[in-house]
């Protein structure tokens, strides 16, 4: 694939991962819209590879088993309250993106970053307050009305924004090799 096509893919995916990370950090939810946009991006890339580059149709089928297993295990974790539904959907869709050869590495990096997030949770809970204070300062100084992020309720502030770890795992596999 041409460098401009790869750059567009990286920009597309990076912007979606940033969206998911900030949404999970500030609202403790990953929008279904974001997951669908990531899924449609994967579908578009695979269709392009098959139609334009004459790639075999099997490139699609190889990614499904790992993504399916991740979705099934994630669903069971969701039922027990250990993982959010958005986290499960995001991780399964990103397993499609990373491909069958990198899915285990993606899961391992995601788990490691998730562990770091669990340890750093008290610091993470300060970030929405800092952002709100910054927006209030901008509103006051420039006399405008930027929207404030919703305040986290006490029960949400205890949850780990695992979308950040999932995004970091995907970025490690899909973005880092091309920018370093």
C-alpha cells in the first residue's frame, strides 16, 4: 500500500483511539458510534485490499476466530461486572485490525497497560477535574461558553477507563511500528 494510504489509515485509527480514550476517561463509556466507525474502517480496508490489490478473500476470515474468542470471553467478563460492554466491543473490533498474527501481543500489551492504569487510578481521577478547571478558566478569560465534561459520579470514578489500555495496545501494534 502507498505511504499516503498507510498514513491515512494511521491518522484514521489514531483519531478513533483518542476519541475512545478520552470518552472513557471523562465519561467512563466508549461510544458505540466510535466502535462502529473503527469496524467500518477495517471493512473498507479489507474490501480495498481484495478489490484493488487482488488479496485473497481469506485475509478476512483469518481475523475472525481471535476476535470472536475475545468477544466471547469479554462478554462473560461483562456479565460478571469485570469489564464494560464498550470495552468488550472495542477490543473485539481492534482484534480484527491487528490481525490473527498479533492478537495475543495486543491482548498482553492491553493487560499490562490496564494494570498500570489500575495502579494510577487515583491520578487518573484528577484529570477530569483539571480539564474542567481549564475550560472554566478559558470561558472566564475569553467570555465564551465551552461545554464542560460531566462530573464523574463516585461509582464511576472507581472504574478503570480500560478503553485507554485497549487503545494503547492497539497503538503499540498498529501505529508505533510506522512512526518510530
